[in-house]
C-alpha cells in the first residue's frame, strides 16, 4: 500500500523513465568469485573493470563480484567456474595447478629475482604456454596475469633466518602440490588449507606459520595472529583471471573485446598497485607488531637442490615450459 502511494505521488515522467531500467536484465549476467578481502587491489581494480565493461557494453554485460570466499573456498570456486556455475574466477597459479599442473611453474622456489624477470616471462612465452594449457581444459585465461606478489614467511614461533629454522615447522600452504613439495624439501611440516581457513587455523594454532605476499598479510590481518615476518621472496605468485570457456565463447566478438580490454587494463593497474604496496606496507606491518628479517636465499636454495627439488619439477613441468622459464631467469639446474 505505502509503495503504491509513493509511486502515485511520483511525477509521471520519473516513473516512466525508471521502468525500462528496472525491467531490463543484462544480456550477459556473469558472476565473478575470488578469495580476497574487498580492500585488496584485486577487488578494487576488478570493480573498476566491471563498471567499465557495463558502461562500454551499454549494459549488455553485467559482472557481479563475489569477494572474500563468499561462494566457498578456492577448490569450490574452481569447480564452479569449470561447471559454469560462475563465469569468472581468479585462482593463484598455485591453485589452478591442481587442474593444469604446468601453471605452477612461475611459483618454482627462488626462480624469479625481480619483477623485470616476472613480467618478461608471464607476458612472454611462458605465460602463453600456460594460457594454452588452461584453454585445453575449456577455461579461458585473459592475457595479463594479475599480481599476488613475492611470498614471504610468517610465524608465531620465531624468525626464519635459514633453511634449518623451518625444520618440522607446521606451516600452512595453499592447496598446491608444488608448495607441499617445496616445504617438505626444506624440512618443514606443511599442510594444505584453503585461504578461507588461514586466519582461524593460525589463531587456533592448528598451524604456526604461513606464507603470503605482504599485501595479503595486511588486508587479511594475519599480523593479529603472527609475530615474525621473514622476507624470503621464495615464490612469485600471480592470479590468472579465468573465464568459463563456454561463457567466454558465447560472447560476440565486440563484447569479447570490451571484456578483455576491461579486465587486462585493470590487471595492469593492479600490478602497479601491488608494486607500490610492496614498498610501503612493511612500515605498517611493523607498527602493527610484526618483527621483520631478510634472510639470504642461499641456504634455502641449497636445501632444495640437495632434496632433488629442481630436478623433480623440471621433469614434471616438461622441457618446453622449463626452457621458457630459464629464458627469463637463467639456468636453474
Ligand atoms: O591462499 C593463498 O595463500 C593466496 C591468497 O595467496 C592464494 O590465493 C594462493
């Protein structure tokens, strides 16, 4: 009743112009899920992309964003994007590697030393190799990978100065065979957990340590449940922005261009956000109580070499992918 009264009190022109908008659903209503808090640059730039795509497509493509594991953890979202329950997802290279093993190659321990090497590889042959492998399981990966960052180790037990400090350490790693293999090679006791469970498992001491880039440690407030941060830079990790293959193929070419430009452009800006955060976030985390140290990579690399880690993964990734990686970072074994 009160609704009716409000409507009848509105000037007629207002009602008429409001109606078509309310009635018109987008031609392509797509869902995008991710595992990160809203304040992370990935979500800020993804929202920008969705707004741009909606506008440039004249409302034909509407992408609704479900951040922060609202649709379930990584494993759930990965199966949803495969089945078409959602149309977009941004798994880390570590996580999509459970379906496309070669996708973990950028996360090989201590392979990259800086961003120049990273983007040379991921915007070049190595990235192209991984994207074509992703396409084979009927997912589509957009050209520009988004940045997660160089992963750092945090612990409630003590600073990690060298490989021997990891001995038997109960450390959470993503759902990733490569991460498990690497931390076993370093003598630790790794456990795979989805990101949605990291804060509580550190809080309840199911694990004592975890590893993630500094911007994630900040936005997920992991400093509340950790004391030490050791800047090991042991893995460079990025997010593949992927689409369900059928949902992507269904878009006419003009809309494909608008969607790809929106997402790739936002990805480039997101890389810049992470680069700036990497420079500023340490001060903030120190003021929140984390104690930092910056160990040399030498003892970690030596332990991995002794454990046969590089040899094993060279075999698993294959010669072509390995050669593309070494073209950016130099000889690894
Ligand atoms: O789960 C993690 O640690 C995260 C957020 O870095 C990934 O998505 C791999």
